[in-house]
C-alpha cells in the first residue's frame, strides 16, 4: 500500500475547514472568559479560583457567565472573528 492509497486527498476542504474554525471558537470563548474573570477577580481582591464554589467566589462566576454570553453573542452575530 502506498502513501497515496492510505491517505486519499480531501475532495471538499471547505466544510472541514469551517468545522475546524467553529470548533476553535467554541474552545476559545470559555478560555478567554475564564482567564479574564480570574484577572478581574484578582485585580479587585475578590476570592478567585475555579476550585471554589459559587457561594465562595460569586463574582468570578458572574464574570465568567457575562463574558461567555457577550463573546458568544459577538461570535454568533459576527461582530468580530476569534
């Protein structure tokens, strides 16, 4: 078996490229929201850390929720690409 037979060329790269870009955006939004929330919580002197529960770090989780909603809406409405 040659390499060409083992790995046939992709005939339509556009759908797989689009799925890759969408998947990357879905991974990036929560990571950006989490890192921004930790930074803001530390800056304001709040209890921060994903190991803490909602009752202990309410501000952190509210920032994560708001940032995820805003960034998700921006990506869905195509205000800016990730």
